[in-house]
C-alpha cells in the first residue's frame, strides 16, 4: 500500500474516495470542525452527513462537541477558513481507500441517508444507551435547544422519566419504545431496583411524572395508580415493609388524595407481609403512627373489626370495602394493638404470628383460640427445662395482658384460660407451682366437671405409667402429687378419696408380691384392673401362707381396697369400718382355723374384737358368733381345750338371750367331755398319745358328744386353777394338767355350780365360795 504525504494544499488534490475516507476519519476522531469543512468539499446531502455521524461518531462523545454540527447548513460550528488550517494527514492511496470504503458499503453504492435531524436525535440517543448505558449523554443530546421540537417535547416527558430511571437500572430505549411505553414498562424497570434509599425519588420524580404526562384522562390516571399500588403491595410481600415505611414517613410532596391511597397500601402491607420480626413490627408501628398523625386519627375500640373474617388477598386488602385497610381510627388502632401483642409474644420467646394471623386468630372460634393459647404456653416453656412458680406466674401475667389488648383470646373466658394453665401445669408436672397458683388461676372456681376431668387425666397419665408400687417413688409419687393439687376442690373430693385409696392400696399390697396375671409383674395398673377387695385378699392368703398373721396390714389394705373400689360410704365412716373389720376378722379367723392356728384366732378375738365390743353393743353379737365358732372348732392345737373353753365363755358372755341356752349347753358338755378325755390321755403312754393325738381328736369328732360329755361330767374337778374362769381374767387359760378326781357330789349340782359361776363372770357376779 502506497501512502502520500500531503503538502500544505494537499486537500484539493485528494480523490473522491480519499476525501470520503478522510471525512470518516475526522468524524471518528471527533474533529467535527474539520469534518464539516471536508463535507463541504463533497457532493453529499444533509441526510448523508447525519448518517455518517450516526455511524462513526463515538457514542461516548460529549454532546456539546457535536451538537453544533448536527445541522450542517446552520451557521453554528466553526469551519476552518482555509485548507492550511487543516493539518496534513497521511491517507492510503486511492485504491486502498476505495477497498476500505467498499468493505464499509460506502463506495460504489448509494450512501445511507437519514430522513431528518429528529431521526438522528432519536437513533443516536438510542445507540448511546444501547452501547454505553450512558443515558445521561443521550439525555443531554435530546434536551438541548437546537433539538427539533418533537424531540424536546419527548425529552421533557417520557425520556426524562427514563433518563432519571437510568440512574438505578439499565434502560434499553429508543424513541419509538419510549413513546409506546406504559406504566407497566416503567414499573417493570423501576420496582426491581426500588429500595428505601431511592423509593421516594422514583415514586415522586419517575412514577408520578410518567403517569401525569402519559394522559389527561382521570380514569386512565386512576387505573395507572391502581396498578402501581398493586405492584407496590406485591413488592412488600417479597422485600418487606422498608420501602412502604420510607414512603409513608418521607414522601412529603405527595398529594393528599394519593396519600390516602398510599396509607391504604401501607396498612395492607402490614397484613400481607410474612415477616413478624421485631424489625418489621417496629416498621409497622412507625407506619401506623405516621398515618394517625398525618390524618389526625385517634385510638378507639376496634372490636367491631374482629367480628367477621377478612379477605387477605392483594385485591381484597386493596378493596374499598375492606375496613381493615381503609385508613381510619379503627384500622390504625387495631394495627397498633397487634404490634404491642407481637412484641409481648417476642418477649416470651414465642414465635410471633404475622399481622394477618393475629387478626385471623382474634376472629376465630373458641376451639381455635384455645389451641393457640396452648401453643403459646408450649412454646414459651420450650426453653425452660423445669418451670417454677415465677415462670408460670410471669406467663399467666402475660396472658392477662393479652386479654386487656382485646386480641387473640376474645372468645375465651378467664375460667377457660385457667383450665388451659391447669392442664399445662399438670402436663409439665409443675405441682408445687400449681399449688402456689391455685388462688391466682381460680382453681376452685373452675367448672366441677372440668376439674374432675383434669384430675383423672393427669392422675392416670402417671398412675398407669408407674411400674413401682411404692407411692413415695416414681410415677406413683407423681400421681399422689396430682391428688394433692386438688385438695381444696370440693367437687373432686369423692374422686380424690377413691384414687388416693387406690394409691395406698398399691403401696400396701406391694410386700405380698402377688401374681395377679401369669407372666406379668405386679403394677398399679394391674391392681386397678383386678380391683375386687375380697378376691385380692383371698389371693394374698392363698399365695402367702403366713399372711393371715399380718392382721393389721391386711385390714388396712382391705379398707383401702374397698375405698378404691367405691364400696365405702363416707357419710357412715364408723359403720363402714366396722363392716370391713368384721368381715376381715371373719376371714382371718376362717383362714386361721383352716390352718389349725386356733391360738391366733383366739388372739384376734381378744386383741381386736373384744376391744370393739367394749365400744359398741352392736359388735357383741358378732363377738358371740366368732367366739362360738372358735369354741366349737375341733383343733389339734396343744392348747385347743383351754382356748376353746375361753372362747365358749366369751360366747356365753356376749350371746343374745335366745342363744344363751345353746351356748351354755355346748360349753357344759364340752367341759365335761374334756374331763373324760383328760383321764384317758393320762392313762396312755405319752409317746403313743403324741402320735395318736390327731386320730383321737378325729375319733372324738365322730363320737356322740352328748354321751362323752355326760361321762366327762362325772370326772369334773374342783381344782382351784379352774377358778380363773370366774375371776374374769380373759388372757389366762385353763390348765390341761389338772388331776381328775372322782367325787360323790351330785353331778347336777356341780354342773349348776359351774354354769352359775360362769354366768356370774358374764354378768359380773362374784363366784360362789
């Protein structure tokens, strides 16, 4: 390639292609005065000039540098006076210039041409924005005074909006696009970058300007603003309340009518937001206070707003019929109370509900509010391992404050709240704290049926989980504590007595190690499932051979079993105790006699039954029956004779008049028969006697007692040791070692003497001398 170095008048010697190539080079290098001079040397149109500027002028060029040269025919722009003022430029030769121009499609073809300057302004401003994102340069181009009228008008409206918006977001625009832009286009560009720092500027300088310049139709303007508010509400759902908070507090140039709309959006924003953090709550409180101050609202009773459900959709919240978001003293008062309630829940370390949820709970029915209260308590206690009185007291105080706020628990009475606390404290096994708070939560004022249900539920929760039978340990001890909580609650007295006796029975039955069901260890639940007093006592006697000797323990157990089974009339305590005692004495003596332990049977009569007989005339007949039964029992016990005689004398002493002859007759015959037996035993070898003792008694049992006792009567002795019968010493025994003597004394006289003196003991008459 050959290049020519031009001299001082080199320009006029250039070929057409070299001049065009030079013109392009000058435009590219932003040398517009020189370019305008060269253009004058070429036979090109104004449209060609504008086309070359559009194509080759760098987009980053300061508009002030080329604006004077856009109108090539105007007097604006400094044209060099002479060719000498143009510095020589080294250009390619003609052939090379033509080749390069051909590649740029500027040679051997029709040059591109723009229609007019307005087209250049539009296209070059678009090119600036698309290539550099420097919208401000395009804005400077279109706002200058030399721009065509249509460009200036467009710049003052639509392009101003996009120019201002370009500070925050990329704005790909051209004249056609800007002219066709709608509020949707502006919002789609503006809202993604909207934040608390730029929201006032964007809403005031961009959104408002665009809507006002886009139409003069009031209906269209209203529709555009409705779209803005709806999109702003959607933005809150994803980005939070910060933007709305800033707008309400700092958008001071907003028109009063628009502020009412903004206030509605702000109130709706609080309900549509899913964030209930302290930060969001503080923003909501600021928003509400600002609306109250600017619109002169006051705090009022908002109860009417919570009497019906509300639509929390975006359209529902922005509806003119929605009283919840329509700016008023009612709506702002409610929102302020919700902020206080959420703050209280946050202090309790409870997950705070959203504003929407708070209203929904407050409008809900009794069951829903109870469930929410239970969740509040559970969450509040979630971080406390063993809540004490202070924890429960503070929690109860918080709930009372909620009631004062008229939120959440509107349909729950004080008693219902007390019941929830009662159940939860029982569940947490905070028995000591519950006893301390009985008056505070009004335990005694709770409905009786509810009290009983709570008692049963909590008691059996622990009782049926118990494996240990000791009432002072484990789950059984907890069951006792449940009963202790309700000690002052009169409606529960019958149930408490029965359940307390059930616990006592479990503890008393433990030492006997019963097997109630094969393969199952003894447990409180098993005792309850087999709660039949007679059956249990008999099972103890059958599985524990010596259990009948533990009379006091068995009696105590039997009493508790009857109480636990509901077979005990507390209005007649002494009657019931006597009934159970008589039954137990009968059962114990029956078992004793079955085991031929007549001595223990005698002990029961003397130590237990006679004491009862002294205190009650009604027991004497029972004493007679028992003593007579023992007296007639054919025992093989070594002291059987003495014991039986003692028992027969006790029977005589307590027999009713109609039974007295029978007992006396039996006692007389038995005593006489005993003398014959004594004589026979003394004439027999001792060892033989010992080995045959049981057989002899069996033979005696089968013999004719009347005949034997008649023979024995002849052998009755007047031994002084027999006088113990008449001295009234109930703890002494007749000796079996008396020596029988034969006397000529009339048998009738002796029997009469014995009988008379025996009755004397019964009647308190001294014996005959």
